[in-house]
C-alpha cells in the first residue's frame, strides 16, 4: 500500500512549478492532475465531488482514506438539493433563534438543517455532470437578476408541533417559477431531473418538539423581525444518498478496534447509523459507517453524540440575486462563514466550484473566533466506602459507642463528626483513601496541563465535597479556593433508598472539619426544594436549570463541577442544545461512568451554546483490589 502511495505521489507536479494556489484549481484541471497520478476517472470524480473540489490534495487524502471502502467504485451518484438561504441581518435573527431555542428547549427536528427555504426535492446528478449543474444554477440566477422579489414577505405560522415563516403566496409562485427555470437548465446542461417544490414555501423554525415547549418557542419566534434586510442566496448542497435515512453521529473520543468487526474512531469524524442495523448489536454498542473511510463496524455508543444532518453535507456553490458576477464560492457566500474556508481565486482564474460544507457550529464561529473560550468541567466523585466495604460497612468501623475505628488501610484515618450521629453516614458515605488519591491525581493532572479553574461547585454529598477538596489539593489551591456546595447538583433522588433524603453535613461543619468549603455561598436550589423520588423529567430539568444558573453567575470563568456519574450527562447535554435522552438510555450511559470520570465542555463564543471537547487531562484507569485475609488464604489445611 505504501509503495503504491509513493508511486502515485511521484507523479504529482512539484508544488514550486505550479503557479495556481491549490484552492483555485478548476474542477477540470484538478481532474486532469488526478488522472495523471494514475487514479481511475470515476474514482477521481467521486473524490472531487465528495470533498467539494477544494484541491487535489483534499481529493487525494479522500481517496487514500477510502482505499478499503467497499463502495468506492459504486456508480451511485450523490443527491443534490437547491435552497434559498438568508444572509445579512435576517440571518443573524434566525441564527439567534436557532441558538436560543436549542438552549431553552433542546434540539428539535428543525435544528438538523440551517435556516432555509426549500426550492426543490432532492435529486441525483452524475459526478461527471457536477460542473454543468453548477453552471446551470449560475446561469439561471443571472437570468433572474432584477426579477427576484425583494424584500421577500414572510408570515409567522404556529401549530401544536410546527412553527415556521411562510412566504406570501404571490411571491412564492415567483420563487417556484425560478425553481422551474433551474430545473429546465439542469435537465438541458447536466441531464438531471429536478422536481421543483410544490408545497407552500417556508422557513421551518421548529417542529417535532415537546408540546410543553410550544409557548417558549412561539415567544422566541415572535421576536424575529422579518422585515430586516436580507440578500437571499441560491445555494446547492449534496449528500450521500446511501445515508439519507440514517442518523448522523459525531465521534467524541478516539477508539482503537479490539476485534475485527469493530470500527476505528477518530474525534471529529461522523458516523452514519441506521436503526434497522442495530437489532443484533450488544448492549452499549452500535453498528455504523464512517464518513471519513466508508468502512462499517461496531463501535461503543458512549464515544459518540448525535450531530445535525447537514453537518456531513457538501456545499457546491452560492449565488446572490443582487449580483450574479461571481458565485460565493469565491469567498462571500455565507454570512459568518470564515473566508479562509472558501478558497479565493488567483489572478485571472475563475472561482472553484465548491467547498466542503462545515457543521453549523463552524458557521457561527467567525465573529467570535478571537474570544477566549471558557470551559465547564464535570467529574464524578471518587471511590466510596459503602461500595468497597459493602452496605454494612458501618458495623465494621464503628464500635458500640459510635466511635470510628479504622479496620482497613483504604479507610480514612478519621471521619467528620456528624451532629445527627454516625448513622447518617448510611445514606451519605465518605470516600476511601484511594478515592482521595484518585481526586488528588486529577488535580495534579489539571495543574500539569496548566488548566485554570476559577470556581468549584459540588453536590452536598460528602463523597463529592471530599473529592472536590482533594482535587484542590492536587491543584495546590487548598485553602486558596473555596468549594460552593450546591444541593441542586445532587443525583436523581429516585435512587435514594427509604422515604427521606440524606442528612447532609452543613457547610459550617464541613469547614470545621478542615474541608475547603465556602460557608457564605447561597445555593440556587436549597435542600428544601429537593423532593424524594422525583420524576426523571424533574431531575433533568433541575440539573439543566442549576447548570445554567451556575454558568450565568460565573460569566467569563472556568467552572469545575464535582458531583455524580449522572451529572456528566445531565449537566452537559442540554447546554449543547440537545434534547434529553429517555430514562432508559440515560441509565445505560450513567452505568459506564467510572469514579473520577471527567468531561469538558467549551462555550462557542458567547452564543450560549456549548460543545463537548477532549478533556485537558488523561483518563484514570485502575484494576480492582479485592479483600485479602491471610489467615483464610494461607492457613488452610
């Protein structure tokens, strides 16, 4: 394989002899270079189309990464779609609605694609005809210069499960005529059968959302000023037809296959998953296909998160009706799209036909790219005494007078005195000596990685307070930074046995026990607001609410939350704009999170939308160490 690659690269014209910048090579000349390297024509065309024709290098990288793709030589073409996409002030308003609706109510079906008006159904076009298809679009837009309705009147419409902005009927008929003209041009130039959209034209704002979110979404929608200026752009996208009905997932963590039927995972890659292919998979595993390699296999489901459908689409050109002199592939098409992603043409060279379509998050980054990103870190507490020594651990280390007696090296030398007596430890266990070590190791790793922690919050459970305290010891911040004990961060109360919540140690008593606790902190959700056996929806809502309020209080600062396994999911999912999982899936995720499991979220500019990223520290893994009784083991007959 390596010899074949080297042989192919020797045929590439040396870079110093090529006068054009890589991003400005025309589709035709790019194809010629790939053919001169020895690639079959069908593969070269597929690579150029799949990478947006950005450069020969991008196409080569795609071909080499797909060398084992079983569908590499499949003649099935891509699917294309023509949209009207807003730009300017109206796009800013719509993007704000997208962000706020996602943060407030979680993800709904509308978030899968950016704001747009659909002009035609998805249609197929042969890879060899893409250049002609792009010419057909540019030609049609130029013919319509001065005829496109401007401004485009929009009217808000809401129902129980749909909110949208509908194009006024007379103007909608004009747009349908434009789509019909494009269909004619596409058939003539590219031999493509395009079916113009026959239904009412509209911008979908939200659909398939929870009924109780209607009022909040409607209020946000009414805040959109549809009279704002807007240059509507005709944009052309494509997708892989094989995965049209699949769920799109984004890889968060690297994974090296342990068996032949497993898929290698690289962070940033996308996975296509079909529900019908999951029937025979084991619990905790899914079957999917990689966008980067085209290979399929099994992968651990906790290494991926749901992504938006359009994240994997390829962008093939954008044209303004106000100026048809140059398509926006030259660098001006999408409001907010970093111009460095759009290859600028060289002197006397027409623009390249297309670029890869970045995820919607990238489209929002441009104006915020110079701002420092703040982080939210969430980690689980350390190893707990009742798990290691069993539910009757109290009888092992408290005598008849209630005095603590250490009976194992992994038991702490002393425990804080509880005003309600030692029996309160039954529902509020401390961490072990090794639990303290785990936490200190995490703190030391954060210090070594130069990670800045500005505020520390934790659940009122003693195991969480002790873990946070030992993380601060590792960070060399013990006594310098105070822990804010927040009852709203406690785990799902349904998991608490009995009919009452734990009797947590008050902040003043924790401080008296030499734990670095802020005794002046006033919680967002006091203990009195927590109920026994709360519903799953209540717990998720509580976690989301307290996380938002903590982040609001700590504007511009990095926050560490030390709580429970469930907190890594409950405190991060909805701030990413994702809908909560159902309770069954939630429990499956929580079971996979170990002691000191650690995750990191970064705020995307100041949009209020967060995204999971690689933590700044390595994971902590260790083996079990069961109890050893030398008499029973070594003095056997």
